[in-house]
C-alpha cells in the first residue's frame, strides 16, 4: 500500500471504493507508467469500481488496443458509464465514437448531440468539436455565428485549434468582416500555443506579406506536431508557392 491506496496486486473494485480519492489517483498514475497489460487490468478494476477517470482511460485503451485487445464496442460502453454523471470528456468521447464509427454506427447527428453536451459541460474540446459541426453542417444545420461563439469560448480556455479556427473566420469573412490582420493575430496565438495549422497559416500569410524569414521560422515549428497527412498537403502548397524543391527534412 502506498499513501493509503491499495497495492497494485490487491487492487479490485471493493478496495478501490474504500481508497482515499487523492491517493487512488496517485496510485493509478504510477500504475499507468508500468507494463501495459498490468496497467490495463488495474484500470479495468478501477473502472468497475466506478472511478470515472479509469473508465475514460480504459475506454481509450480499448479503442487503441493498448494492454488489451482492441474492442471499440466495449470502449463505448465504458464511455457511457463515465458519462452518467455528466463528465464532459466522456460526453466528448461518445461524440467521437459516433463521428468516426468507433464501436457504433457512424452518425453525424448523434456526434453533434454529444459534442453539444460536452461543450455545455465546459470542455474546450467539446466546444471545438461542436463548433466544427456547426461550421460545416455535420449532422446539424450550418450556423456559423453560433460556431464562432463556441470557438471563442474554447479559445478563452486556451484551446489552440479554436484560435486557429477564429483566424480562419476572419481570413474567409465568415460571419465577421474579412480582415487578414486579425486573422494573422489569431494564427499567431494558435501557433504560439502549439497548433501546427496555426503555425502554417502564420507562415502562409507572412509569405504573402513578403516576410520570408518570419515565415520560415514558423514553418520550422510545423513538423514538431503535424500529422504526416498535413505535412504532405502543406509541402505540396509550399512547392508551388515558395520553392519547387521544398521538403520538410532539408528545409526545416
């Protein structure tokens, strides 16, 4: 036993319910750093004991096949358990499952439904996902005014991807007047907060302004977090607009 929490060997749903919550959280963090199979067994016990955070993590591990066989349908069941008391992250994960067809049939309307509840619950990712659905009409009617409001709420919580989306609204003139200066300000905030799309958008607008040095400084940051698919797409754009021989390895 560590700090009043049950040991990993003795950890079961009954012991979990008797443990001090703070000590249990510390114990779970220690266990998660260990062998995945052992950690998964502990997570399952904690999930069965009603620990919401364990239900969320175990559900994610079931999606990923980490320490257990991949089982998206069972993952959905654990997200549903975690959502019963209105946990915003659980609500958001149910939205993701419906959006991508993980363990349930793909259903854009149900995804938007769950994202909305997560947004109302105060989760920045829920706000971003619901705003995206409103922007693009994914499962619900397009309402870009409402979408911008949700992106702004998420950005106020420090959500970098939402900052980038606000920049896009200003650049494209959606709901607000077209203003590349304000767009660039939002892209800078997104990029500084670590969003690779914000970093690339900063570079793109700086190139348009003729400031290649600043643009390259932003571009060097992009590969640190960008997905391979984004790098391919962005690289193609750069080969057309900056250098026909551009590639991320030699240029960044």
